[in-house]
């Protein structure tokens, strides 16, 4: 599998997660010269209140369990974390920290 196949696979995995339905979108990059369409570059997930971060962490953990060579980057408000098969036990902690660190002071 290449990176775009992994990206599409993860997006589809997240899109069928009951609590994430309607919150997950694949985003195409800019169309380059000699291309018919832009490749998928990222996945967006609309987060809100109600524990969506823990649902995302759990779903990403499950998806990564069978992909020992895959690394994903989760970014929010310019802050990023990278997750791979070696960090699966820490995914919930890392995602919650990312969400907490990027909340505005007025939230």
C-alpha cells in the first residue's frame, strides 16, 4: 500500500465509526501539471464536545494495529503529533493532550 491508499483506508475506517459519521472528509491536494485530479492529501475530522477525541483515538488505534509500518500525523491549530504502531498504548493520551493544548483560553 502507498501513502494515499493508507489515507483513503483510514478515512473510510473513520467514516463508518458511528460517533464520527458526517464528521470525516478526505481533502484533495492541488492538481499538478499532467494530472487529471489532485491526490488525497489529508483527512479532516470535525471535533466537538462529548468525547469525540476519545472516539477518534480509539478508532485510530484499532486501524493502526494491523499497519506496523504506517505513521500518521494528527494536527490541530498548528500543533501536531505523530502516531505509529510503537505508540498505540499512548494514542488516547496523545490525542487528549493535543486537544487540551490547542483549546482557546475562552473555551
